[in-house]
């Protein structure tokens, strides 16, 4: 039987998996300490916490994409064809899940081209594993490709609405601003990158801070600089290819810019691995490296992680959840309260909603889900002219609460219940005796 718990459970499981995969990928590229730090950083991230608690597919990308990278990286470096084939097969399954699969193919191909240019001799030695990767992808992706060929509108529907080129947004923006297409796209890529560390995550999330907290952003930059210095290291080059590949893809192909903040969630594990690398690198520069001063390393890193934990908890539970910002608007939040409230009553209870142009039954399917499809009657007329049988439930949204309170005073004896949304009365229910 579907309910709020069962619907949110896959997101919670996806969040746990992303912590585990971030650990494995981090230690595979930079060592055990970085992997463990990355796992802790992503586990306490306010962004990760939010998307692990909500019914959304974005959190699944935070373990699926890093796992594809981990399998391919491990398979190539250790000459294990079964791992590269499994990576390709996993990416093929990814095609049935979300639109990030096509750019992932381009990113994987781009990494291999870079290896062919800068590590030609090594790349030739792993051609059997490369063939296994593309073979595994090709075999399993055929059903998805067939479906797309049979119903191309299914694939193009999202792109038509939110594609930079397909929607006509690029041409319209160029006409409005006088900028060239290249300038606009460069600005979009910059905006996508800054959505990770600078712009507030308002769209879909509703947070007034970026995806990474300020301290985590600083650590991310330190790790990024160190990774760029070591870019000839193949695993590091792979991580940076994925990170900047997705930033470029989001910036070039997706609109609106406000949505960049939640779309960069897919690279959150890679950003946290770099932040973890930043911690390890910073300690080394401060002469607190692990081999020399293990107790100091543990003490200082422990204090830093505690401070980061407190910061992220304040952001999520204080600045975001504590101020009832999820949902983005009062109408959506009212729908959630309405469905949950009506769901507490027996189905024999007649439910009447004092409606208007904004607050009415039928605007949000979530009401039916939360109330288990309990029938609700919209009442647009003034409540004074209505006659309700004994036991009926009358509900008023914020815009008509005063009206219902006046009517209640004239019809005493019933049971009133007020529901509050961060100290604001969002719903008044009154059941007649």
C-alpha cells in the first residue's frame, strides 16, 4: 500500500548508496582518507539531506553516476573487462531512468579521447577493456533506443520545454540582449558552476544558500586547484572530466538558469570528493599530514567536521525546514496540509472546502494521495447561505478562515481544529456536531 514512507524510502536508500559510493570512488582516486572524508561530507550535506528526504529522482543520480565511473576506472586501471562491461551495462540501464545518460556517454567518450591523446601507450594496452565497455553498453541499450525511435516525442518532450536550443530560448535571449550565442552559452556554463558554490538553491529546493556551504566551497576550491595541478594523473583527469562535463552540459543544453541549482546535484559526490581532497591537502600544507601527526590530524579534522555538521544542520533545519520553505508557495503547502488532515477522518465524513481561485480541491493530486482519495466538495459561495448536515466537515484555507470563524460563532457546538505552518494559520477545520 503506497504511503508517504514507502514513496520516500527509495530516496533514502539512494542517499545511503551515494555515501557508500562516494567513499569507494574517493579512496580509489585519492586514497582511503579522502574517501572516508568524502563520505562524511556528503552524509552531512544539507543538499544531500534534502534530496534524500523527498520524492525525487535526482538523488539516485548521486550513486548511479559515480558507480559507473568507479567501475570503468577500476576496470581500465586493473585490466578487468568484466568491470568495464558492467559499467557500460549500468549506463545502458541509466538510459531508462533519466536524461543524464546521453551526456554521460559523451563524457565517457571524452575521457577516452583524452587518454588517447595524453596516455596513448597505456590506452592501447586497455583496448580490450574499452571494447568490453562499449559492447556492454551497446547490447543493453538497444531496448531503450528502440523505444526512443518508436516514440521520439517521449525523449524530446522535456527538451522541447527546457532545452536551450529546442525551446528557442537561445535565439530569443540573443535577440533581447544583443549578445552572441557563444557569449550566452559561456555565461550559462559559468552560472551552472556558480550554482554549486554561490547562487542560492531556490528552485525546487527553496534554500537561500548554495548547494555547498561556504566552508565546504572553500575546501572544494582547494581540492580543485590541487586536482588541476595533478590533472595528468588518469583517475584525477577522469573525475574532472565528469565534473566539468556535467557543468558544461547543464549550462549549454538546459534552461531555465534558476534550475541549475538542483541539476548540479548529480555532481555533488564529485564536489565532495574534491572538498575532502581539500581538507587532506590543507592539512599537509599546514604540516599536519597524517603520516607525521596522526593524533593532530584526527583532532583538527574532527573539529572541522563537527563545525561543518552544525553549519549544515542549521542551514537545513533552521534556515530551510524550520521556516516552512519546502514547496515554494502557500498554495502547495496548503494542499499537503489539506490531504493529510482529511486523511485522518472516516470516509463516511462529508468534507466541504471553502474554495476560491487559488485554494480549491483538484489543484494538487497530492491531496488525493494523502487523503486516500477522500471525496472533497468545493464550496465557492458564501458559507452563510449554506446548509450542512450533522457531522459534516468544513475546511477553510487562509483566504477564508475569517469567514468560517464568523460562521462558527453563529453555529456553536462543533469541533474546531487549527493547523499552523510556521506560526501562520494555514487551515481551519470545523466538524458539525
